[in-house]
């Protein structure tokens, strides 16, 4: 399984845009955009997901699942735990701060 956040991070690590990833994976740009717009685990047909993961692997990306160890060399990042969504009070403070900054 790959999450939308992993996909965006993977692209950033290898310095490619959505168009380049689409070309490398044989998928369309709108398909890549839909995958990256997901809120959690990317959903799609198995063939598309295999093409995506294969293209990332060929570009040097090792996808690491929850609680899995990395067996490769090189640098990377890992999200320790998913960030919690802001509380309603925090969202209101953020919105007020943006309004005040205008």
C-alpha cells in the first residue's frame, strides 16, 4: 500500500513533477493527480498501482510501510506517526490569524 503523502514525498525526493512520473510509469497525468489528491491510501486498479510502484522503484525509491524496516542504503524520510488533524478551536484560531494578516 502507498499513501498519497508517500507518493508526493517520493516525487520530491527524486525531483520530478507529476508529468515526469506519468511518463515514467505509463500512467496519465490526471491519474497521478487523482492518486496524489487521495486522503489516505491510494486506490486504483492493480495494474496502475504496480506501474506506479515499479516506476518509483526504478527511480531509486524504497516505499516503507508502517512498522517496516528499511533494507536499502541511501537517505530517506519516514513519518513517525500521522499528524493529527487540527481541532476545531485550532482551525478557528488559524482562520482568525489569516484574516488578521490581510
